[in-house]
């Protein structure tokens, strides 16, 4: 496994592989890796010959007063997980060099980036799209893999790739949870034992909405909001039921698929979670101009 820190090194390492006809998948991460990230790596390995994982705590996606400096970092621990997972190349750029202060370009997906997370964290999704566009430019992968954990991010990136004709296929990996339902997140490391118990209110509310889903979007939204409001230690930010393609809030009786999304503060940690709401068990959804493939069965480990 190569660990490289500059765009030039990554391009030089990938050029001969690409000339030899090998396909490349990119898995962008901010490190502090957990089994959710590794599920993305498995999907990448299933789809492409060469897997590149980027590890970059992207300063552009943190607002003032957010946890940029406190964000967990453990490069050695991350590399120890990625090597046996069959990753070929890790791109870990330095923040100063990858997002220099004299840059002028911001990639904005209008509309979709100012609702939900974008409403609570102004500029956050612009920071994501700007840096992911840059990573795609450096690696020029055939596939890029993202998790449904950040569902809005997935929709925003899919839109960016389609609008800018970036020629990469986005793959979505299902959200990986702890056995008790908590969505795996690098930020869970901030939670005390008590807060971790309180944080279960998010996944529990979503699970309740999922099992009681009868197509009534308003009922589902009220149920989510009331469960979060009454949960001890939980400060609800939003509880929404939206169209999975446009992120527009749904009202009344819905016949097609829907997505329920929540965000809440627990202690000093901001948590997000979401579930799909649908009656069918389809695992492949055609979303807008781009097919987002969701793989639900784990694939066996294999060495490169
Ligand atoms: P992050 O390091 O938090 O920026 O996440 C990097 C990628 O991993 C993003 O595409 C996330 O959606 C994905 N991811 C993070 N947590 C999970 C999870 N619990 N299940 C599936 N994917 C995840």
C-alpha cells in the first residue's frame, strides 16, 4: 500500500495502472476510520481493480466554532486498517497544500446545499463539493464511493457530478450501524457513556418511523420530531421527511420512496442519521440522471 501526500505523486502512481487498463475507485474520507468506512472500501474493491482512499480532514467543510481542531485524527491506526483491507493507495494530503489560502474556486450545488445540513451549517456542503471535486480531479477515478450516512451529501455530489459531466460513477454504500442501532461515526468518539445512550434516540426514532411507515409524510415527521423533543439530553436540529432525489419536504400521502433525516446535538456532539422509507425492498434506485447502486450484501475479503 502506497501512502502519498501530493497530487503529483498520486497522478504518477496511477498513470501506469490506468495505461494498463486498470479501473480505479476512490473512497474519500476524513480518517478516524471505522467499519462504516471499511464497508465503502469493500464496495470499491468489488467494483474496481485499484482502490484509492483519501484521508483529509477538510477544513473547508467546518464552520467557525465547529470541531476542526478537535476532530479525531489517527493516521497510523487508519493505515493499519486499510492495508489488510486491500487498499492500493492512500492519499493523505497536508491541509496547507491541498486547500491553500490563495485559492479562488468554490464549487456550489445551489439549492440542495442550503437546506437541512446546509441550513444549520452554512457553507459546509460547499466545502465538501469543492474538496471532492479536487479529489476527483487528482485521482480521476472510474468510481467514487460514498456512504448513505451522509445522505444529503450523496445527493449533492451526484448532482455536481451530473451537472459538471465529471464522468465518474458514484456508488452509495448503506449506512452501517452498531448492534444497538447507533449510526457509526468518527464523532461518536466524543460521546460519554451517558451521551451514547442518549444518542440512541435518533436511530430509535428513525426505526420507529420506518416500521410504522404508512406513506403519511406529515405523521412521520411529527412522530420523529416528538420522539427527539422528548428524548433526554437530545437537542433536535431537524427532523424531515423528504423526496430522496430532490430533498424537497414531502407532505400528505406519499406513494413513492421517501427519506427520513434527523440531526441533533447530544452533549457537544452533533449527530446525523437517516433511513429510507419505502414499501418495496428494491436495492437499486435510479436517482435522477445517475444510478446510485446500493450494495446490501457484504463481499468476502480478497487480497489484491
Ligand atoms: P467521513 O470520514 O465522516 O467524512 O466519511 C467518509 C465517508 O464514509 C462518507 O461517504 C460517509 O458517508 C461514509 N460513512 C461514514 N460513516 C458511515 C457509516 N456509518 N455507514 C456508511 N458509510 C459511512
